[in-house]
C-alpha cells in the first residue's frame, strides 16, 4: 500500500517548508533515540540465540554441536 498526502500552499515560504518535510521522508536510516534497541538485543540474544537480525561473523548458539544431539 502506498501512502500519499497533499497540501495547498499560498506562498513560496510555505512551499519551501513542505519541500523540506517531504525530504525528511526520503531518509532511509533509522535512529534509536531512546536506546531501547540495545536493551532489546541484550535480552533477546541469550533467550533466542541465532535469531538476531544483526549481521555478524558467526551465529553463536544457533546450532548445537553434534555431540550434544
């Protein structure tokens, strides 16, 4: 589903302000202002190993060693 919005501008100043707002939607990065992502990762990694969406060098704990099976 594609979202859209419209506006009526009366002068050049309002037009420029709306262009600045539209440019904010073009940013692709995310910012964790509250810092809850770090807490979430600290709790979820030990509880659910190997299910993290983070890209890392290894997936520790995702598969038990063969002797444990």
